[in-house]
């Protein structure tokens, strides 16, 4: 059994990693204690116990960890990634610490200095549908953000095919469950603020925007992205609006996706006019995509959904781990 360490196992993404790895036929999870920022969840005495060791290079070596998942804030990931790599483990980072090619982009959108810029040149962005071959040979993979995962799976094939009239702009209306904000308590994610409510946040300056631009190939001025908080636990639904170039039917739009994702195990397409909902991807690593097109006006609408804790975090991280370690990509996820 391959041994995989999890830092941040008390958080939502870390707990989801543990849930998924518990059923992985080739991997045994090991919990790495870095710092205890939140209380342990109460567990029945019959609960399964996992190896738990300090988050140190010495422990990584002695436990013979092939990979370490960093389900941690960006500043912690920048602190730990160099040490984990030096100890001989591959690293999958779930934070935003290593998603950009340069430290200046990180500083602009995250409003803090990057403390491990030397690692940016070798980091591979971990969206397997577009970066698979580079992921296979990587020792540090940056797991994409949840919003960009859904947006780029919808946008990149269309931008690459040239069917979007980029002069008229692209609107991405994105809604997420509360778990996307993490486990750390805050007023805006408390029950009384969230329940029976819907709020927009980080309008025009959301830190996930540059990931969408980087992968899709569009410019900042061409995209209007708004994130909104749904009063549900998990799931993302994004509705993307644009005007088209050279399309005459929804079937042509769907054909672009079909060619791009014909062999992709985790992207599921819907017939024209049919749309996925959040429940259709709940607790799965799937991304659902549905389209509608009005030929008279050239207006197109794409709806894309993922589970923010699985395809948007832990599931995609395991997909990346499988590729990095030579394990079948879908193992532990289907």
C-alpha cells in the first residue's frame, strides 16, 4: 500500500480527503499534525483509527510517505511544501499558494507576499483534463480552485474553438455551498447569516479569477465573474452567458464538448436544453455540463456543476495523486 500524508485533516477538504482515501484500494492515509486550529470532531469509540504523526520531514521519511496533501491555508502551504519535497515526498497542494506562474500575480490577488517563489517555476497546475501529461511527471502539483475548475471545464474548449464572441464579454454567475469557505469560523458563514439567504461576495476581485483567465486564455476585461454563497453545505453551480461566433445550433456547441471530453471519465454532458443540478454531482468527482443556444440572437448559456469538496478539492487532488504515482487515474473515485 502507498502511504499518503494529510496535513489539515480537521478541515472540510482534509476530512473529505480522508473519507475518499479510506476507500482507495492502493493508498493508506496517514494524518500529519501541524497545528491544531480547530476542535476534533466527536467520534464513536468504534471509529477507525489512522496513523497520526508530527508534520516533520523526519516523520515523512520514517513513514515512507510517497505523497503529502496540503489541505491548508496558503501561508501554511508555502511554509511546508519545501520541507515535504526535501523529505522526498511528492506534494499536492489544495491552497492557492502555487497556482500562478509568478509571485506578482499571487500578491495582487491574495494581498500578501509569496514566501516560496522558487517553487513556482516547477509547479504544475492540476487540472487533469488539460494538464495530464505534465502532472504525471510532477513532484509539486497545485490543485485548482473550486470555482475555476467548473468555469474552465466549461470555457476552455469554447475559447479554444473560437466560437465565443469575446468582444461582447463573458458573464460567469457562480454559486457555492458554504463549505467552500472552509471550517474556520466567521460571521458571514455562521448559520444565522447564511440560512434562508443568498449573498454575493468579492465582486470583480475574487481571487479565483486569474485561474480562469490563465487556463481559458481570456483577458480580465472580457470576464465578469460573481461568486455567491448558497445556504447549502456543498456544491457549485455556475451559469455562463456569452454571444457566439459562427454557431447555428446547440448541437454544434455540444459537439465541441463531445470532441474535447470524449475520453474524460469525470466530465458528463447533457442533451441540448437539459441542465445538471448540484444534486447530480453530490459526493462525486464528476463535472456536469449543459447548454442552450438561441440561433436568432447568437446567445448561448452553459450550466456547469461540481461538488466543491470533491472535484473542486479532495477528489481532484486524489485524481492528481493517482497520475503522479502511476496509479489508474479513476482509482478510488468511481
